[in-house]
């Protein structure tokens, strides 16, 4: 109950308003420059002095003229425009009857909500388009991957048919590399066997020569 009453009280309280003098109007679209004043403490003199600064204020209907004294309420419109004209306290020059009428707080809220809804619709439409594009890209990538897989399978089958029995089944490398390694291994084995046969023949020849020499020496002694 206490929270609900507090919310109702805050809703009924009017927003904080500040007054200022319009020093620039008609130069920006729906925006005027307002000069504000505040008291600033001087530490050296130990006294408050008036310091002026400028603010950019939203004017939806371009109702404000240069020299007017206005009141404004905090309401964010952009990075640099953080206030909105709420009332013209003292008009300068053109009378209020000949100017466009200011928007009330309810009208400003309705305009803001409509603008926000349009922005949300544009954002949702953009997100839907991005999602559709991503889905199309996934479909295209899936088709390309499928075609590449089929092409690789057909190439492997053709290589197997070309190499035939010379290719080892279930090898980790490509078929051409396996065939080359097999041929190299066979060549090494053949070379080793040939060397062994040569060594055996040479040993037999040496033994035969040594036997003939010993027989001749024995004949000479006898």
C-alpha cells in the first residue's frame, strides 16, 4: 500500500521546471538556445557570483522567438538536447496569438510513444531481414559442403581404381603417397638381398682360392 501511494504521489508531482532567456532561435530545426544563470562560489573572494551558461532546448512547433523568457522541463531528445519548452512566461516581439501553439505534456508523451513504436518496428524489420539472410547463407554453405564431400568421395574412388592392388587399404595418407612408399621399401629390400648374395659369392671365392693355395704348398713340401 505504501509503495502504491508513493507511486501515485510521484506521478501527480509536476516535473522540475527551470527558467531561462532565449538567445538563439530559428537557426536549428525544432531547437533553440537558452541562456541560464547559476550561483558559483569564488574561493579567493569568498563570495557567490552569477555565472551564465547555454543549453539547447527542444521546441517542437517552433513557437519560441529570440528574447522570450521560457520555462523548460528535463526531457531527453538527443545527446546535446536534454530539455523541452514547457511554457512561454514573457513573450518578446510577436504575440502568442500569432505563433504556433505549444504542445502539452500529454501531447509530447503521445508523440514520443509514436516515434518510439515506429523505431521499434524498423528495428524488428531489420532484425528479421538479418535473420533471413543468415538462414540463406547457412543453406548455401550446407549445399557447398555437400557438393565438396561428394567430389572428394568420387576422387578417392577413382584413385583406388587407378592404383588397384598396389594401394594399401585403410591408409592414413593419400593413395599416391602410399604407393610411392611401398615401391621405395621394395627397392631397399631388393638392394639388401643383392648385397648379401654378392658377399656370399665373394666369401666362397676367397675360400676356394685359399684352399687351392694350401694344396699347392702341401704338394711342394711333399
